[in-house]
C-alpha cells in the first residue's frame, strides 16, 4: 500500500482524564468547526479511547484521534493519512512540494486544535496541580 502524500502525526499532553478529552470530539456537529474542508464518517467510535474517521472533501483517506491515559492526564494522539481529492472524487497523490506544504498546514492546524482543547479543559489549573 503506497504512503499517502499527507501523513500527519501529532501528540499533546492534557492534564485531564481521557473521558473529558473524548467529549471534545464526540459531537459530530463540532467536526466542521474543527475541520471545515473535510467530511468525516465514523469508522470506529472507541468512546474514551477516541474516534477513527474516513475522510472525504479536500482530502481522501483516514483520520484518528486516540486518547491514551498517561500519568494524571491524557496524551491526545492525532493521525491524518490522506491524499488530495481529484476531480473524480478519488484520491490523487500530490507532488512532493505540494504534499509537504499541505502536511505542514495540517500539522499546524492539528496543534492549534490540541492547544485550544488544552487551554479550555485545563482552564484555571495551575502548573503542578492535579487535574480537576
């Protein structure tokens, strides 16, 4: 199986339990706010362990949020493996420079989503304090 032209992996630690982080991704009406150019269909809903989607729209492939309990919080793992959508709706691998630019754009967007969750869910928690 060929490697997709957009292959993004990200991890962010949040000092809150996985069940709290899971609520951030559990509501389908929020997905277009987080990924406005992607149409997501649930492939596997693993509850407090995360969600895996098939992706269509600007990209065609798969995306996953995996929530791993670590210490007193959660590591939010994010994976996106996709290719740009061609005119016929099928995935079309991007040329290397375009693929690299798209992967960087998606990587920055993933980190922005993770940090927004972190800010919202850890609000009021002082560094070193246990999760609320």
